[in-house]
C-alpha cells in the first residue's frame, strides 16, 4: 500500500499556487462580472483568501443551481468564483498525487485520457474478448457517501490541514436529489442520517467522485479477474471470453458497490456478444467501427440552427462560430462519420442579412456544397461555395 502524503498545506497556501489557480478558474469566463471584480483587485483578493485559509476562517459560499433535462434530469450547481479558485488551488497539489494512484483503465478527468482514449481502449478490448457486460451506477453523484469519501482521503493524505479543507468542501455540498437506499445493517432512519451527494459542476466533485470508485477498478481487474475492463466516471464495462465468469463478476461488482452504499442498474446488466454494439462515452461501438449516437447528432443540428440564427442577427462573431463547429467536428472525427459529415455539410450556411432557409435535412445531393455568406465592408453580401471531393471532410474557412 503506498504511503500517505504529508506536507501539502504549504504548497496549497503558497501565493504562486493561488495565482495559478486564479488563472485556471478564469479561463473562458473573463466576461463575467464576478470574475472581473475578482481580477480588478487580484492581489488583494488572493492575499485575503490566503489569510482566511491559513487562519481557518475560510467558509465556502452558497451555490447557484439549476436543473437540466438533457440527456437526463440533473441538478447542476455552480460555486462562487472565489471558491472555484480554492478548488483549483487544492487540485493543483492533489491532482498528481491522485493520478499516480488511479487505475490505468480509468479514463475520466485525467490528462492524456478522456472519452476518446476510453473509446479506443474499449474497441481494442472488444477485438480481444467475446462477451461484455455494461454496468451503470444508479444516481451516482447524489449517492456518494461523505463519510466513506473522507475515509478514502485519509488513506492517501496525512496532512491534517489539507484533510480539513477537503472535508470542508465535501461538507459544504448543497442539497442534492434525494436518494432513498437501504443497505445491509441499516435501520429505518440510516438513509436520512448519512450525508450524501456531491454537486455536479465542481472541479473537486469530478476528482473526488472518480477517486470514490478507484477501489472498484482494482477489484474488477484483480479479485474478479476479468479479461478486459474500462471505466469512465460511473459507467464501466467488464469483458471476457466466458459468459459465466462475467455473470459472477457482475454479482461481485454489485456486492462491492453495496459496501460503498451504491447501487447498479441491475436490469441493464446483460451479458452480450462483442459483435453487438455497445453505447459508451457518446459512441455506438463495434469491434470494427464506431458511430456517433443519434442523440448527439440531433443535438448538434439544434445548436447549428441556433448558431445560424444568432450569427445572422449579429449576436455572435465568426471566430466563435468556427470554434464551436470545430469543437464538435473534433469529436465527430473520432468516429466513422465521413458520410454523415457530407450530408450535414449543406446545412453549414452562415450569413448576415441573407435568408437562412436551408432545409435541415440534407441527403438530396451526393456531394453537397458548403456555403458561407460573409458581409463585405461595403455592406454587400458575398456567398462562397466550396465543393469537396468524395471522402474529404470539409474544413472551415479562416
């Protein structure tokens, strides 16, 4: 067992670390009032934060929360900006310590990992093994038990002041979606007495939740002895050449997670051949190829229509449009989407002061043009028609 780490508090509290944390926290948010107010007196705010942390007077503020319904209903919570600076300061120090202890087949929240690496790893495993069982934890973030999580902290960190800050962040979590689950040894009131849940949206929540399942990774590949394994946050897949072994491994995972007060969606745990498709990290995956999920494509087309309207009204500039399009294209190119992108390309029409009446279904032509309407300095609108040969993915103009 790796020894526990001490001496973290001076690193967390250093002004250089707080300054780096502030720079990370403001990325992509410079236009927000809270960020601008903090940046206006950056040195003073950081020194005040440093003094509060050092004296023990620091207390997290109230969250701003809202519900989203896509792809499923979830409560999203945003911490005050100065709290986010503290979260980054803590994770600047904790991240390399936790990352060294993560299982190599855990892909969430880690540098050099991510959804695309997880999809690649799964596809490699599907080529090696005959069967797979996919497991999904029921209401994972609202179910994370605070006492079990703090015990996990104490197994890796021995610096008491760092542990106190980590515990304070966990204890300050806002009220989450109610989850009523009873486990072995519980009485009637146990679920009401135990604090549970981490706010979705916090940097620390992502890392703490990933750490909460780290023991499962080693249990699956060690004690259960399955041939293949991959996990992204609370979604994990077990692979092997034996159906019976996978059924036993699934039951073992249920028992292990119950000890951590978590439940699997047992009705979804079906052993299936690897020649069938698995839905994982946004892709429909086969051993030979993978496609984007239909919901992902539909969501992109909705955003595309919104961007065309916004750009046409002058509320969005072309660099922002290009950034958004390239972000989705970067994800789409990780799948076999050559024909899909050709069909979608005829919807990529942007212009100001011109009609936006392009239909939102595009299979009429085998080779559809990509048109960008741009307004010249004289106020006249010029259309540029670009045609791409078969097999070439269109690139956006500068």
